[in-house]
């Protein structure tokens, strides 16, 4: 094992030459902590705080007039913030709207795109997806009067942690009506080849959608260029919108004529919404899939947060994110390997197959090691049964912090520090 001081020296050099280094000062880092949990809940920035305070003041001073007279009129907030975020995911004008929450958007989109007909009745997803997505798919299948036990196909993981794209493609048979997959797997951090999967689905005339909650803000996408049919992603992970912040919904413009079945008045033709007619006519853009009045207060942070991300640029963010995660992998190879440690990394090693976090497994003590890290004011997270997720985030983490996390892990295991903690998991870990 190389001495920690050698790695610290290298880290300081990387920090010194980091073109994104100054962005850290625009975030509130919880005092005395090393926060490597931005894949679960991103941190508050001063910019996001400012936009929230501004909107609060607009409500205070304008009352209902804020819908049209606020600096960014609330009536157009969802459309305008959608336009602001479009470059992050490669959406064309009108294809991205800031609305709903991830799971609600999944319901809204699947209800449109899942149209079982003849032999094509199945939805193809994967067994490693986030549970909420699977619950929503099963609910949508039942809504059509069908049996999820028969109609939901789950592509199996190859090693319990990752998916093989070709195996998924092989399952795109003539019985599949729709494919729905994650961009980055929430546990292992594997990044799927969305362009390839989209091309192969379309070759078989199957529409395909993605949940990009674990990649938006960490990995640039090109939805429109790839022809992705639809997508959704939350904004509280790498997009730093705040707990439960409004999500995004992407709809490829070739589908704007389709019917939003979870219809609501905010999806109505914008200029005519207040005509209050009883026959629903949706606006011909992603906005047509909005359901309710946007929760402007909860949504307001996104404006400031997106200013930071746009200023930094998605390509620069991705570049630093990959440097941070590959640095962690290098450190783990030196400090956390060997039988006395028991750690393995289940995140794919190749840059193009990796999202923004590293998943470390420990066969017996992952939970207590996570607790020991937290006691040292290092915040990762734990996913049952054996995964510790470490997400060094480009906008606010440093290379030096990555060394400190790896050396803390090394010491916790070497000194059996985890023994001080209970094996009981808290409600949120
Ligand atoms: C974070 C996340 C969610 C969360 O869903 P909410 O509706 O926002 O609670 C859903 N799916 C995936 C893949 C996620 O990463």
C-alpha cells in the first residue's frame, strides 16, 4: 500500500488544477463534514437559496399577481425551467417540462406509452431497477386489466449488480409493447448504453423510455439525437434542487399528438387554460403531460441550481466526476484491497459504463462501516444488504476529500472500529 501522504500530495495537485474548484464556495457544506451523498440528496447552493427567497418574497408582495408578474412568472415557470435544463439532456425546444415527481411522471408517461395490442402486451424492464419504478409499472399493467406476473418482463442482472445490454436486446421480442429502463443503476452505478438500447428497440418497433434520476446532472445525455421516446428524472440528486423538489418529464416531439391519459388542467393548451372548457385539449409539447398547478415554492430552487450547472457546463462536470470516481477506484486498489479488507467495487471500471458514484460492497459489515463513517462526519449511504455508495460530486467535492474517505474506510476496517455500532438499520440509511 502506498502511504496516504503520497495520495494526499497528488490530490492537492489535482485540486489546485481543478477548473471547477471555485463552485464549492457556492454550496453550503454541512459543517465539519465530508459529504459524499450527492447521488441521494444534493446540497443547497447559495444560488438556489436566492431563487427560493426571491419567490417567497414575490408571494409576499405580489400575491396572486405573481402568476404573471413575478420575475419569472409562475404561470410559465415549468416551461422556462424545462428550457433551462434542456441542454443537460439534449432535449429539443418543447420536449422538456419541469413537473410532477419522478414516480408520478412515470405513471403519466407509461399510461400514454403502454398500449398493449395483439401479441404485443409486455413491458420490458430490469430486476435491478429502483423499486418505485417497478411498483408504477405493475400498477399501470393492472390499470389495463392485465396481470403484472405475466406482462412484466425483468431482464436479470448478470452478477446481481450490473446488466448486460445485449441480453436486454435479446428480450425485445414481438411480445414487447414497451421498454423502460434506468440510465444509471441506483445501486451499482452502472451507466447503460442508452443510444444503443434506443436504436435496437426502434429496430423492433418498440418505444423506449428511461429513468435518468441517477444520471441527470452527472452524465450528459442526447435524448433528442438518440430518439429516446420519453424520460423522467428527479431533481434532488445531482441537480441539487432540494428534498422532494419537482422532477422533469421528457417527451420526444414526435409523440406530442399522443394522449396524456392522466389528464389535468395544467396540460391544457396554454393560452386557453383559463377558458375553463370541459373537453380536455392538451398542449402539443411535453407540457401537455403536466397534471396540476406547479408547486412554485418547492420548484423555485431549481432555477438557481441550474444557473450553476449551466455555468460549469455538463461536459466539464462529467470530466471531473469521472476523475473523482476513478481516483477513488485507484485508492481502493491500494488501500482497500486484499482479503483482510473484504471490499469489492461492483461499479463497472470503464468510464463509459459508470455514472457518478462508486458502489463498494462488504460481505458482512457494510451497514456498520457506513455507521462508523458517519460517526467520523463522512456521509455516504448504505443500500441493503451490502452496498456502501460513495458519490464524490464534481461541483462541491475535492480530490483531497476522496483520499480522506478512502483512508477512513481503511482505518475503520483495520481497527475494527465498526464493532462499536449496532447491526440495526435506521428508517433512512
Ligand atoms: C430517486 C429515484 C426515484 C425517486 O422517486 P420519487 O418519485 O422522486 O420519490 C425513482 N426512481 C429512480 C430510478 C430514482 O433514482
